[in-house]
C-alpha cells in the first residue's frame, strides 16, 4: 500500500495550537455554492479539519476556480469565478487580524486549470505543458507568505483525473491522468525547494492523488462499495441517501462526504501542526448545522485582483535585496579598514625593527636577534558571511471544480 499522505515537513513538537483555518481553492473546498449548498453530500474536508483542530473556518474557495484567470481571459464565464489569486488578495485586504502562527492557510487548485489549458491547446497536440500552472500555484503561496509572514501552509495536490467518471473510459482519460501526475510532480519539487530555503516554513503537501488512487484500487479496504459510478448517476434519486458515503463519487467530478472525511483524517492523524486526532462525519455535521458554530465556514466572495499581492511581494524582495547590498558594502568597508590597520601595523613593526638594528650598530653591541621575534605578528579577523545553513525538518467544464 502506498503512502496515503506525503508530507514535505513533519513538525516533531507542537508549540502552538491552530485557531484559524483559511481555505483558497475551487469546488472541492467551496463550502457555499449558494444557500449553503456544496458539491457533495456532507461536510467537506476543510470542515472536518476545522473541527479536528478546533479552529474557526474561513473559506474563500469558489466553484470553478483556477489559480489565475488571466491566462484564460478569452474563455467565457470567468467574470463571476474568483481565482485563487483573487481570493488571496481579498483575504489580505480584509485584514482579519489572524495571528499567522495560529493560522493554517490551505491551497487546493489545479483541476480546472488543466481542463481549460486543454481547451486552449487542443486535445490532440501532445502532452500538456503544466509548468505555468505549477508556477502560478507556487507563486501565490510564495508571494502571500512574503507579504503576510505566514509560515503554516497546506497544499493539496490534484486528484487522479483519469479516475473521474467524467474522463474515465473516454479518449481524455490518459492525457488527463498524465497532466495531473506531471503537475503534482512539479508542485512537490517546488514545495520542497521552498521548505529547503525557508527554515521557518511549515509547508505540508497532502497527496490526494495517491490517497484516491489507493481507494479506487481497493475500495473495500476503505469501506466503500463503489469506486467508479457516481451516486447520482447510479441512483437517479432511488437510493437511500444514508448509503451515499459508500460511493467514492458524488457526481461526475466531485467526491462524496465519505472521501472528504478520509482526506481530512489523513491530515489529522499525520500529526501535522497539532497532535494526532480523528473525527467522524456525523459529529462534524451536527456541529456545522449550528449557524453560530465557529466550525461553520465564513464564506467570502472575492472581487477580481488588482495585482496588489504581487506588487507588495516585489517591494519586499527589493527591500531585502537593498538591505543585503548595504550589508555587503558595510562589510567590505570594515574589511578594508581592518586591512589598512593591519598594513599600518606591519609598517610600524618593520620601522621599529630597522630602528633597533641601527641602534645596535651605533652603540657597537652585537647580539643575536631572536629569529622568531616577529614571526607571529599579524592581524587576524574572522567574519562569517553568507547564509546560515540549519537542519531541515522532513521535509461545461465549470463542473470540474
């Protein structure tokens, strides 16, 4: 059995609790598609997670969301769908005063990006180049971290799209699966790179691709009876809804609450950010049904972004670069001063030595000089510049998402 959860980092101790969970993403995370509706039959993974962590839930996720709408501006229906880039800026602009060390920021996006990129490129033009999608996702996380100071980031990778009933058994199955795998590989590489160079960062990757692949390969092991047929397609309103969580698929592209529970518990049991725990859908449902419950998501509709986060991130980078250059210049100046003092010291010692020799000649005193008298005269300066290396911790296509 392959690993259910691939974590780039796994904190060993938990010095702080999680008080807030903020979600950026698409319909796999959207807790309100209108009138408290969602694309599943029960609590979403984020709601399970909020209950497990005893955290308030803030959802900016929107059905059909992509990382950034700009590359797909010639496609329709984007005006009403906020991208993750829109969502991140909206969160930042609201100034909700969340303490970043007590807040986990989760990102789950990419499925609709793949689908719409195929629409732009064409179905039969070879393998899909997913580098721009990966770059966009990582950039949103990196820029947000730079301007907010957030270090607790959670990244869920793309589902195995080849297993979605919408694609399975069609001529789109193979290329969708490969695109998802390629994108996930790039996301993992870039996330590991971020973890490597930012020792304070706690970026975890949830391997939804592998988890869902394992469930589909052996559904009985995970208490599912049907891993291929969507509940609504199979039942047409004739099945008892209490059996819905025995299915993997709620509709052609979305997961049942049973799978959402598995995703959340794989995170909770992995002891990432907090001690290991576990929740049940029935308990979570009862809690989020209460309109005053802190676990019931506060939902936000994000306007189009203005590029604010990118501009602020660029300003932060420029300030750091200037500070680094200034520090290097000051260090160079100090070294030059030290070199000058060392040179003057040597000159003074040499002058004194010559004077003593001359004095000896004048008075007619012949003495052997200690050949080692000045052998250790020097001026040594130690300066440790450059990065400090510290041990790293283990590190209608709108229905798509």
